[in-house]
């Protein structure tokens, strides 16, 4: 059963507050709702949340729906920002619109298309789906930013997310091109990697724009 867009927004904020920030509830002010909010009433009827005063608690019955809501949003961010090149607030806005369409297996197809990313463009974890677990069992590699690799890990360059011509030219001059193998040697104070027989160093900002398919 799908919940409304407003209810999904409440669930998403609740998941982030309780599962990622260690809170046990979220206040009406953070949720940007009042006691008579339609989305809140919908979630109460489904027994997904419990309200005490002006604080909303995520019930066990609502955890999975909240988790999947966050998953859909962060997958949508990956699509909009990495593939369709909508950056910043425009990317966030498009992701918010698109996430509500990712039901009935569409999120699984998108996740597979993106090679099961583990984090959103902001570095926050994407809750895995059954397709991710299957891919891991079968050894199917996922695509992550270079910053997600540990020193000593290698992979195949999947794509570059920058739309800055100078940055693109710099990466291309290093041989950072889709299909080439990359070995990350060091992560601090800069990201040092090898492409072929050459070694290069880039800052964190540029490293986040290199996406790698783990070997």
C-alpha cells in the first residue's frame, strides 16, 4: 500500500532523525507540520507513527516504509545529479519530485541501472534493497565515488560527474576515463591514485566527481 507524498516526507524525516541522528522522535517544527496535518493523520491510522504532545515517534510497523522512502529519495538524487546532471538545489528539487514515482519495482530497476550505489551524492547511506543483497552475493560490483574507496582498493572508472570543462580536461589529461582501471594509493591529505603507470593527486572535491565500479 502506497502512502501519500506528504506522509512519505514525514517518514523520511523521521527515519533520518531516529536512525541516522540518534533521536527517538521528531518535533512538529522539524517535520513542518501541525497536529491536524493530513499526512500525519494518514500515518497514525496505519499505525506507522505515534504522537505524544508535539513529538512524533516512528513505530516498528512504519520502519520499513520509512526506510524504503529514504532509499527511493537517495536513488533519485543519484539519478538526477550523477546521470541527468541536475546539481545543487535543482537536483534536490527534481529528486523530491521523482522519488514518489519509484514504486512497484521501479526503484529496483533504477538501483540496478546505477549499479547499486551505497551512498547518495552527499555521502549519506542508501538503505540497500533485495537487489543490492543479490548483487553482493553474486559478486556484482557497485558504483561509488572515489572517496568511498579505501587506500589499496582498485576499480574501473564508471563515469565522471563534473560539468566543469576545466575539471573534465584535467581528469582526461590524467587518463581518468570510463573503462580505465584506477588504484587508490592514499586518501589523506589528498587522494593519490594510479591510472596505468602514472600517479596523480587530487583534492576531495574532485575525487567526489570520479565514480568507480569496484573490482
